[in-house]
C-alpha cells in the first residue's frame, strides 16, 4: 500500500500526484460545504467580518507560505525560508519549533494554576507537554546540528540522513503513506469538527478552525508541502487547544471530554 503513493520515495511520483489531486478535490468539497453553511448562518457580510480575526489571518499566512513553497520547489530555492534536505534551519522549521515549545510553557503554567477553570486536567496537560517535547527533540535531531556533535557510528551507518533521531529510520515510501493518511484524517476532522466540539453561544470560532484543518490536511498529502504542513498542524492544534482553554470552545459530552479533564 505504501508504494501506491510514492513507489521509490521520490517526491514527484505520478501516483502521489494523483493522490494529492484526490485530497485537493475532497478539500474543495468540504470548503464549499463550510462556506455554504457559513453564508446561510451569518450572511455574506458576516462572513466578511469573520475574516478579520487571528485564526483567519493564520489561514491567509499559510496560504501565502504554500505559494512560496511551490516557488521554492519549482522555480528557485528560497534559502533561509525552507530547510535543506539534510540538516536543520530555515524560517518554517524555526516557527514550527517555537510553536512546539510555546504550548509547553503555557501547559506548565496551567498545571500550576490548578484551580483555574479549563477543559483540561493536569494529567492530560502533562501528557501533551511530554509529546511536544519529544516532537521538538526529534525535529531538531536532539540538537545535533545546533551543538555540532557527531552521532555514534551505529547511527551514522543506519540512519537514512545520518542524523540523531528516530523518524529518519522510517523508509521514505512509508513516511509518505503515513503523512497522506494523516492528511485525509485532518480533512475528515475539518468536516466533522462540529460533532466533537461546540462553540460558545454567538462565537463563530469553528469556521476558521475547520478551514485551517482542511488546509493542513491538503498540505500533508504531498511531500513538497510536508515541512509547511508540520507548521500548519502544530499551529492549528495550538489554536484549537487555546480556544478550548479560553472557554470559547468546549468538548461535546462523550469520552473525549472525560479524557481531557483527567
């Protein structure tokens, strides 16, 4: 199954492009549904007003970065914006790293404020922080390029990019399939977000968050966008977490609400 999306791990496989076209078509259908419902609920003027908030600004910024990503891949490399194939660095990766660490700081503060009314309990916040710290370590190869250390010989001989991390042991074709599957999952989540969480009465926060999930899903579905997709997923996840923490969103009754409150 993994060979269907990228037979030899290359980034321009025709079948991967076909899979991306399918994801793009699905995203378009979901977007039309979101816009149709939005216009029906708050009208065209309300939709325009909806565009002037932080979540929509994040969406527009990601769309512009996606255009730059295409330019970087197809026309001329944008040195300093996107990271090299091997190694760390670049604006996009540094923003992703920052967004991984920022929620960890907020999580530590929320654990300290135990009496604060929030959708999340101390255990779920601690698990979230641990996952983000592990993801951060993997993203920067546990400081290999920052500190300039050489990994053990066993790692150099077996790691696909000779980096001190675990994710580069995964074959490229398998990684492509995992990203694609996650991308489709994000598209479905964007379409069904309202069945998992609900907005505070009169708050229109759901629509831009659904749009961000859909865009993140599309970006996950092709290799050339995957660095930007990581930024989009982390950023969108943080915004949803923050809206839940602020009380603008809340989990609907069910197991997820119970688990989050632990």
